[in-house]
C-alpha cells in the first residue's frame, strides 16, 4: 500500500498529511510527532491493520513513533 493510501486510510486531513511528510523529512522533531494527532491516527491504523508488531506497539523493541516514520519513509 502506498503512503498516500495509508494516510487516507488512517483518516488524516490534508494538513495532517502535509505534517507527516515534514516529520519524515525532518526526523529530528520526533517529540513533536509523538504528541500529534497524526501519530495517534497512524498508531491506531497500524494496530488495527496488525501491521505493527505488538512488541513495537508496546515500545519494547522499538519506539512506535520511529517505526511509523520508518515505515512511511
């Protein structure tokens, strides 16, 4: 599935989609992504689709925000 399709499936607004692209380009602002509506919508999408491993979702093996941005980049 393409990134645009994922962002639409996660029900992100156009503004949120633009923000996600900025987060991907500027990976040094992860704390802003983690506190965003974009993160919450994408987190729920990847949990519901069972694409994100449980250990990542719980932050045991990798941070979920980093995993999401890596998945989309």
